[in-house]
């Protein structure tokens, strides 16, 4: 259970708030990227970045030269936002239009990962988060690459989820309007992998990608079968 503080308590539609780790973790694990916000020289700065969760920690990584990652060295307080947009809700009135979503907001202090084993484990988890099995297939980081990549951990102790689902909530006087109301579902899905044209000769699609879509694949050409 996440600790509810004034900063992470859901105030607008509090009935949509969730504070249990199971709900929060499920949203984090389904999303591929998050937005990280911090204050730099008195100004708010926010960037999108890939993330991975290991236990109660959210990990992000970036280049040593990146401005925000320089700021995070000093145990900077950060805010993390993750949103999965599930649908656009069309109501009978403009005021009641909405969206169906699952979101997580977390607050914490970013800790730079300096332990080599922990840093290595995070990179492996990030690679396999994108495509399970990728870490063992791609060349792994060398000492220089490991040195110029920063990894930060943000605890999920102060996180909350907010979820909206279902149809529109119209005012009683609008229910009889001759206006279509409903939901336009949205989703993020993996499409057919596209091989790098510079790969010569072409390589067959690796086994860990053949189940990425529902297509039947021509293994030799690395493309959908005709």
C-alpha cells in the first residue's frame, strides 16, 4: 500500500483514486515510458523517458550530459507521471466529454545508482522490458558505455493511481438529446517489426519477436508471409 500524503492524494473525483501496490504496479508495468519532472534553476523541467520497475523502485536512465540527469545528482525531488489512454468519451454535452484512462503519479527523491551490479540489472530489465530476450541477443554495454549512462531510482512509496472507465456521465436534462454518446476505444499495440535496411544480408526475425503480433512471419526474409 502506497503512503497517502497531501501531494499524492486524489482530490478531483476521489472515488477514482487507488493506492494499492497491485493497481499502481500494473499500470507502471504496462506503460513503456513516463514523464519525469524536476525544478532546474527555479523553473519546472519535464522529459519523457523509458522506465522499468523492479520491486518498489522505478528506474530511469539517460546520458551523463543530459541536463535533467545532472540535476538529479543532488538528491533532487522529482515527480513521475504515467498515463495509459484507453478511450475518448463523447457525451451529449461538451462539458461532460471526458477520457477513459489509467494513470499513476509518484513523488520521491531520485537516487543515482552507482553500484555496478544494480546498474547492470536495471539495464538488463530495461532491455527485456522492451522485448523479452533482447538482453541476451544484443551486445551488452562496455565499460565506457556503462560509465556515460546514468541510472536513477525513484521509490514508489508515495504514489497513487487514478482510473476512469465506462460511458459518459450526462446531466439528466441532456439524456433525451438526439446526440450520439459513447466511447471511442484507444490502445497501444505492437505492429509488425521492420528490419533495418542496412542489415545485409537480411536476418530472420528472432524467436522473441515472432509472437509480437498476430501475423504469420516469413522467417528467412524477416517480414510478413505473403
